[in-house]
């Protein structure tokens, strides 16, 4: 947590104000028993009514000042904790945005959501309590001991026995609770993952009548979390009874030995009353510390998980400004100046982390502006991986991927992706209007540009048929439009930015043959100056491409036009014969 609390710099003044106010409140609380002692020993015993009123007035002023300090402490500590939580969430969100797909795979989406919400909230709650209690409690305890000794040093020997018992109890229970709190956060991740899978996959679950199975999964995860929470609460529940027993026996001992000392004339009644007040303040301070020990173990577990995210650095990093300039100059010298959208693979190999076999091996080809390069192959042949390397979602293991003559690793990710219009295999839409989703590709797009992109993507007709047209709302995950409609809106989003390179990752799979043909015909006129790479399963989608690359188990099994591959590539002929009739092939 100390590492996280180093980010409290912007709140230095507020924290300083809290510390001063807590100090003043503590001093006031410590002064009240002394005033009460004076009222009893000097006012009541001597019957001095004026003195009682005078000291009573001082007590009211001190108590009022302490109340004002307490209110201000609560306000400022809540403000500091809320601001810290807000800043930490923003830092984590921005940090996670820079993660590559490899980091997302390591941590998992459900875990990242839990860490950004629940874990930071745990730290925020503890910070509030620390500002209010962890500073005030030691002050009250040390001050209470000093004041108690000043009232009666011999009677204060009771604390020599009591305090080690209380501190030992807190330490033992805190040590046992920490591992359980860590386990709770991990099991909360598991519960979130199961719940997220259930909610996002509800259609599949219902279609396969797996509701009962999912209920069992959720019940198991929920029960596991509940069982651990009960165990940790049992451990922490032992704290309060032990504290109360020790406190009550301490009071009995103080009253017993205090009565003896009063009888011997070594202690006054008012001093005993003040001593009891100081003893209660000392015990209450330890009680506050014990409450913190209930919260700190869980917050410590949360802090470790948060720091794990911050410590994880993305494997894909932008090069320095000098390196970018040098790479661009080198490309210009080699004659690539003015080439916009030229893509080149030079003996590229790539393996996913932990994979036994390479996803791509020895891939070499080039794709030029004004041409359409199609990529076809069986499932798992590396088609989508190839496009991911162009967009630099992953870095190549061997070889080089170049865009406009520059190695993509020597370009900033922002610059590279500004040149790319990417349509993913699984169409993704965001909550908002259709206008918002298409404009996602270009913030300042005009209405005319949006309509034009929709027409090219064959989305205009179904959008116009909607009640609110382009202002129609898209539900979370795009559940209120069909798969084909989602794909067409995703294509419109890529078209509107007019990029140099179009990457279509099996983006026509949900379209009927008629719409597919109309869309490809419209794209030809729209992408005359751009480089187009299309990953597809359908032969009909790739037949008219300028170049077709056939992938088989991560290698290029053939490259050329449809006719050339029909003559030279057995793998391509097998794919064609599995999809087209002999008449269509002829």
C-alpha cells in the first residue's frame, strides 16, 4: 500500500490539515478528563459553584472545538480518499489501455475489472479510516498513557499487563486473516468471470439448455467465496470479544486498586475518574487499531493486485522519436517515399506465448496500394494472426513486417494504426447511436460522410428503415442488430476514416451471397488507392482478388490469382471443390 500511497502528492495540503485537526481533536479529548477531575476535586469537594461553572464552560468549549475538528476531519479524509480512488482508477485504465493482447491474456478481463473497481474501493475505504483513526489512535494511546501516569504512576502498572495482551491478540488475528483476505479477492475474480460468461453467453446457454449447469457453476463459485468470507469473519469476530473482556477486567482492576489507594489517601476521587477516562481512551484507541486490522489485510491483498497491474509493462513499446525519424529517413533513401499503404512481409515467423508450434512460419509477400490481397486457408492456419501482425497487436518472432518501407516496430503504434482501417473477425459495436458507432472511426465525420460510408457498406437501407434512422440506439454488445448488420456497421466504421490499408478479418462471413457481392463491388470503387487485405473462408469472396495467399498450417501453400492457384495449388483446389460445384468451378 505504501507504493500506492506515494501517489497522494496532490492531496498534501488536505492531509496536512487532517493531521493538524486530528492532533487538536486528540489534545482536546485528552484535556477533558483533567478538567473533569478538577471539577470533582476542587469544585464539588469544596462546594465552589463558580469554579464548577467556569471549568464546565471550558469543557463545553473544548468539546465543541473537538466536534468541529471531527467533522472537518471526516470531510477532508473522505475527499482525499475519493480523489485518490478516482486518480488510481484513471491511472490503471490508462495503463491497461497500453497493454498488448498478451497482457490481457495473462490477467484476464474479469480480474482487470475487479482490480479496477473492487480492489481500489478497498484501498479507498482503508485510506479514509487511516486518516481518521491510524493517526488519532496512536496520539490518543500515547497521550492517554502519559496522562494516566501523571494521575497515578503506580495504578498505571495495570497497563503493563493489559497492553501486551491486546497487541498480541491483534497481531495473531491479523496474521491469520491476511491469507484469507487474499483468497477472497482471487475467488471474487472467479465469481466475476463466471457471471460475465453467463451474461454474455446467455443465448448459447439457453439454446443448449445448459441453464442448470451454469447455475451449478455459479453456485460453486459463490459458495466458495462465501465459505472463505465466513472463515475470515470467524477469525475477525474473535477480536471484539477478546478486546471487550480485557477492557472489562481492566476496569475491574482499576476500580479495585484505585479504591484501595483512595482509602489510603494516595489518590483523589476526581483523579480516579480521570484515570478511568484515560484508560478507556487507551483501550478505545487499541480498539480502533483492531478495527483497522480487520480492514488492512484485505486492503493489503488488494494493493498487491493493483501493483501487479502497474508493475506489468506492455511488451510492445513505441520507439524513441529519434529511432522513428531514422527509420523514416532510411525508407525514403531506399525509394519508399510517397508509397502510401505498401505492406511487406519478409520471412516472418510468429508463435503465441506458451504455444508448442509456430502460428506462422517463413511468410513472405507484399501487398500494394490499389490491389486486393486475399488470404484463405483452413481453421487455425494463421489467417487472423497475419493481420494482427500488420496492426502490431503482436510483435513478430522472426523476420520483418514493413509498412511503407518502415519496420512496424520502428513506428509509433498511433501512427501505424492511423493508417489502418481494421474490421475484426468478431464485429464489435459500442453502446450509443449508430451515428456514434460509425463516427468512432473518425471523430469529425460529417453526416454526408456517415451516409456515404453506410451506403458503401450496404448498411444504409436497414439503418434508414429503423425508427430513428442513424440516431437509433445500439444496445450493449449490439444485441439489438443481427450479425450481418453488425458486420456492415463495423465495415462502415473502417471506411469512414479512409485509411491507407484496409484489414478485413473474415468480415463478410455473416452476409448473404447477394449482399457480399454488392459490398465487394462497392468497395472496389472506394479503395482504389488503398491496400486491401481480406481474410475469408468463402472462395466466392476471394476469387476476384488481385492476389490470393493460401495458408496451410502457418505456411504459404500457394500464391497467385484464382486461375493460377487452380492450376498450381492442391490445397486451394481442395478448398474450392469443397465449396463450389463443378459447373461453378468451370
